[in-house]
C-alpha cells in the first residue's frame, strides 16, 4: 500500500482523539429537599468568586437582567394597590347609588383596571425577557465549563486517573455543571425577585395599615416553627429513603449484570428474597417520608387560613370604622398571599447556593489539578528515527515510596523483535507506558536513537508507535470508522486491506451491513476475539515505525492466533517491536527476550539461550507445559 507515514497520519486526528403554589394565603408547599442537609463548599466565598469570574464576560447583560427583574417585581407589587383603588371606587359608587347621592364611576374603574392590566402585562414581558437572557447566559457559561473540563481531561497526567474513579470525573461534566446551570438559570434572578418582593410587599402592607401588617407577620414565624418541627422529624426518613433506594438499585443492577450466573446456580429465589427485604425497607421509609411531606401542605394551609381569617376580620372592623378603605382590604389580602412565598423560596435558595458552591468548588478544584509538564521542542526530525531503543538505569514508581521498576537497563537495536515476559505485576506493561510517555521516569532515561524521549513532544513520540492492547477498545460507530480511527484519511480500500491482513475481513463481510455496521455503545454485538482482531487491523493500517503488542492475541483461538502471528510477523519486518506475552510459545522467534522479575531484568537473550541457562525463564516456560500437581 502506498501510504503516508504514521507521523502524518496521526496528525490528522482531531484534538479530542489524542490517544405549585396553593393551600392558603400563606403560600404553597415548602420544598423539604431544599431545606434538608446538603453538601457544603469548604470555601463558599472562593467558589462563588471564581464562578463570578466566568460571569464577568456577561456583566453588562447580568446588570440588565437584574434591572429587568427589579422593574418586573416592582410593577407586580404595585398591581394589587391599583386594583384595590378600583375596588374602592366600585364600593363607593355602589354606596352612593344606593343612597341616591351619585353613581358608579365606571370611567375611573376602567382606568384603574387598564393600569393594572398594563402593570401586570409589562411585568410579565420583562419577566419573560430576563428569563430568556439569563438562560442564554447560563447555557453559555456551562458550555464553557464543559469545554474547559473536557480540555483539562486531555491535559492531565495518567497518574490522576489512577487515583480518581471514572464516575467522579464524569460527574464534573454532568451533575456538577448541571447544578451550576440550574442555579444560574433559575436561582440567581429568583433571589433578586424574592428579596425585592418581600421588602416591597412589606412596605406596601405597612402603607395600608401597620396593625394588619403586625397580625400577618405573627403568622409567619408560627408557620416556620411548624415547618421546622416537621422537617426535624421527616428528614431522617428522607435520608433513609435515599439509602434504601440505593440498596434496591444496587441489587437490581447486580442481578441484571450477573443474570447468567444467577440462572446457572439457581439463585433466582435467593435474589428475589433479598429484593423483597430491601423493597419492604424502602416502602417503610418512603411511606413515612411521604406522610410528613403530604401533611405539610394541609398544615400550612390551616395556618394560612387562620391568618387569612384574622386579617379579614380585622380589615372589616377597620373598614367599618373608616380607618381603611374596602379596596385596601382586598389589596392587603393579595399582599399576604405574595409575602410568604418568596420567604420560602429564599430559605430554599440558600441551600441551593450551598449546593452550587460545592459543585463549583469541585469543578474548579478539578480545573486546578497539575497538568502534564510542557513538551519541549523535538530534538530531531521524526523521519530520521531508525528505532534504536535504550533503557538506561530506569527507576519508576506510581507512588514515590514504592518503586515498580528499579535500575532497569536494556539496549534494543532497530528492527529487533523484543519480547517482555515475567510474572503478573513484574512491571511489563509499566515499561511500555514509560516508553510511550504515559508516565515519565523518576530516575534514569529512555532513549530513541540516542535521544531522551523527554526531548520529543508527546504527540510526535506516540506517532512512532502502533499499539495493540489486551483490552480491545472500540467506540459507537461503524466498523470502517473504528479501523480508520488512527488514520482518518485512509481510503476504504486501505481499511479493507488492513482488515484482510488481520484476518477479520471475511467475518465483516458476513455481517448484514458489512463495514458500515454500527457497533453499539457496549460493543456487545462482537465477541472479544473479533474486537481484538479489529484493533489489530487498526494498528496495521497506520504502518508505524515501531510496534507494541500487549497480549494482542490473548482473546483469540489457537488457529486465528497463528494467522494473526503470520500477519504480524510480516508487519514487524524492519520495525522495532515490543511484545508482552504470557504464553511463551508465541515468542520463541523473538530476537531478544527480556525476563523481568520485581521490576528488574533478571535474564535476557533469545529463547534457546535462555532455556540452556536453565534459570527463571526456563522455569516459567516449563510451568506452562508440565501437568499440575495432583490435589491432596
């Protein structure tokens, strides 16, 4: 095949591919979850300050949104007062008409109603507009955060992922960023409107009558005292409900993932019995939690109705004494309805802000993680690389006090086929990771053609290698796209030739859609051996200067293994190759065998020489062919 070099091919890779309300006048049902125990940030102010830095780019729009929120709320607050004037005008007109001293002034009433309609209409438009703008700002910020997190993932050293679970990293992109998005989109303007509503309504209530205001305010602490008493008793049931739900979900997931094992060992009844126990415990906790949650609304409605009755009776008495107008009573009742809802919202938002600060802190802590050291300028053009490799007194440990490789030295000539063997945990795969600069050595050096690999940019260095791992990785896409992953510019004919060389072409053609068949996300529509063959075809396609095969044939049958070995032998001609193998029969023809034990090369040579030495290699080799001792 007339193909470009591996260096030029891998440069074609995209960057990401580098290897209600209701119940009474005192508001609706409170949000128990929002008032419960939440995760709090260690540095609340620091997390919010960093988040505000992201908002800095949109500060003018944020100020504009705040202005619209304040104006919208102010207009909404004046609405009941104007409507009360219309009610007073109507009442006075009815009284005058009944006494024969006048008539109803419909023109004035119409004017007040139109003003009220205008106030509510403009308020709604401003509210819609500020919501639209804030949604746009929130989505742009979360878009930037996700982009920053994704780029950070590409720049982090492999050691970070050794000590951090994949689920935790994924949560930065999903749960934490979504929490920030929801707060920016909803809670930020809600804080402004809630505070404005509480203060504005309180002023309007006092302007109508301070005695009625005092009566209304007395009901607020009584209502919240009732809420806190119920929450204190209900929160443990909500926590217990979440715990039990986790147990049920865990058991169900475990049962599905081990469904075949359960069937084989007749464990269905045992699984069902355990599920019944967990489900009953979840039912008990959920019933108690939902009971307290359900009783909250009627109790709050009862307290609200008590306040409503008190305010109405007092307002009627004051109206009879001509202290206030009838319309003021109607306006005051509306203000009572408007007063308590934002108080509940503020209490809820305070906890939401704590959750948001915690989420932001997690994201910003992740973005502050130490990255891989900057690449240096390459010391020599890659086209001049021959393939001589030297490990010079290499020391390395995943933990500084626990060395995995100790004083490892070896010289490999260009074009040699090098096998790396040894027991599990000896450091075989670690050597390959060091060679690819997934990690840098602690002491010593690794050289290619006499040049320390730390002098090469990582991307250019990795372009030299084709790598086939024991764990085959494929993605959700067509077979053609998966094989072409390392060389996006390859033609269909080149992909097919690589598949033929890896002995996977015949199988692919038996599929209904052939090379255009789409692999599912879990790649369960291929066997492990077929996936392995496909990754081998991917490595063959890029025609690299050097090869790394980490148990590349471990998941295929013996016959297919022989076919693959023949294809790999042809591909390895003239290329420096590193082969990690446990089946020693597969590396008999290696030019050099490095026998590693406890991070050190204890023996090296070819197959025959190592057998004649009758050392550790010979012991490993014989152990694969001698029968196991009989059990006592």
